């Protein structure tokens, strides 16, 4: 007859004590014994059951930031992990894409007579706006892939374009330094051009809908070294953010209510938006800051809109839904910022926590032109003159993979 201790030992010989946690570290129940032959499929079934998901959702699993793609026993043996310790496994929900695979160009939408310099999807995903070297802005219906309006009035190339998160306004900025607000329903200008910048516009970002709805304020950045906050109904600049010593190359209006500006003076400045006071400087880059990206950028851009296509009858309802989406996206952690630079590197920041970078991301062999977070904030993509796109973990900043572009440099996504 076996003793109690022998029975317990026999029962756990081919098992390992595991603790499932979400990306923020919150445990999903108590630690439990799992068979060493358990893999991705078994773990996914267990998480869906514990979370009471009616629809079986996809998950990825990580141990020490390394994705688990083999059975637990194989992982333990390969990495020489002791089975006597509790193994922490992080489950990460994966995005669901109910679309056709892209294996060919679905349509070529022609109309501009010069190079297309900027494009932006509307928050509800139904329209596309494009700015061109022909000095026009064009609006397109994505369902029919046909033109809606050609917006004229700019005197020079249209370099930047941005929709308000509620979809009510579209703003474009030109090489002449002027900004124009358009009514997307008619394609007509909403008043005269907004002037004040002395050189061309390098970026536009709207105040998030969960902070103010209906949307009325946006910030523009310029080669002249300033950023300006504009009020659309008032049709004027209400705050000028001055302090950079060289051109401002990029600007983002964060979900926490602050504005981030990156500059050729190698710094990133953080501003409050009621009086335009400088809050802090983020230093570390050794050359121009070319691009900024926020982990919450997708929900900030789309506001209350999602894949359901629901429309809202009041600004209050839209603001409430936008706040819910933002809080869900942000989770328990702080909003993250990534910067790309001419010094070949990127920095991952948590500006609300520290003015020092969380990590330095190295690997590119030429200047970094553009950085962007995935919609779920879990990944960062970077484009460089070294003819590659690199993929990074959006939480830790660790390198994941590289994609080569052949003989061409990569400028933007």
C-alpha cells in the first residue's frame, strides 16, 4: 500500500505547478498543477473556461517574455527550469480579424494629379482622406472606392491630414504653413485658413474624444519650432507651445490629457493643455527625434467607434463610450510612448511614471523614420533607412523580428 506522500508524489510526477496571469500580473485564480504535455491549445481552452467566454477567443502565452509554442515539458527541459517552483504563465488576448486575406490589390483609387503625401481613415472606417502635392484634399467612399469630394484652397503641398475622433471635422496642413478645417459631409472649408505658423506643418493631432466631446481642439506642429493648439469653433490659435530650439517633427495628444512634441533639438517635451506650460522634458536621443507613437493611439484616433458600426445620438454618450474604450485599452499600466530617431535607436517611455526611458531599443543600422504601435498596444513596428521594418514587444521593448524591404528604404507605414 502506498502512503499518502507517495500518492501525492506519483500524482505530480509529470505535472508542473502553474499560475496564469494577465499582462498586468493579475492572477486568473489560484496556482494549479498542469500536465507537462499541455500546450497552447490546452491552455487556451482553460483560459476561455476560467473567463467564462461564450465565444472561444484566441490567446498567446508567455513565460519570461518568451512565447510558449511548445508543450510545457519541452519548454522546461530546453530552458532548464525547475519543476519545484511555481511557473508564471502570462496569457495575452489576440486580435480577431474577420476579413478576407489580402493577396492582391483590391482597388486603385486614382484622381490626384501629383504625389499623394498623406492619407487618413475616418474614425468609423467608412471614408478615406488624402492630401497631395497637387494642393488638394480628396475624400473617398471606401464601400464603393469612389471619390466623394475634391477640396481645394491650399496654396502648396498638403503634408498632413487628420480626422477628429468624432468624425465631424477634417484638418489638413500644408507646406505653406497654413491649416484648413473641412466639413467631411460636404467637402467645403469650415471658415478661412488657420494661419500663424511661419513654416510648413509637420504634424496634427486631435484632443481625444473621452476628454472633450464634441471634439473642437487640435494641436499642430511646424518646422518653425512651435506647436499650436487651435479651437475649431473659435477659428483661432488659443495656445502657442514654444520652447524647442529647432523644428518640431511630430506631435501627439495623449489620452492622459498632455501633448508630446518631438524635435530636431533631440528632445521630447510634455505640455499641459490649459495654459500650455511645459511639464517635463524626455532626454536621451543623440540626434533628431523623427517619430512618436502612443500605445493607446488606435482608441484615441477612433474614439467611440468600433467594428460594430454603432452611431451615437449625443456627445455625452460618445464621450462615455470613448472613455470606456480608452480605460479598457490602457488597463492597469501607464500610457506608453515610443520615439524613433536619427541616432538609429528608439526609446520606450512611460512619461507619467518617469522622465527617464524604460528601455533603449537598438538594432537598426540607419536612421529610424517612423514608429507605430499595433492597435492592441502589444507590438511596435519601426521603419528605417536600413531597408527593414523591425517588430518589438510593445511592453518590454524587446526585439521580436525583422522584415526586409529589398532594395528600398522604408519611410512610413
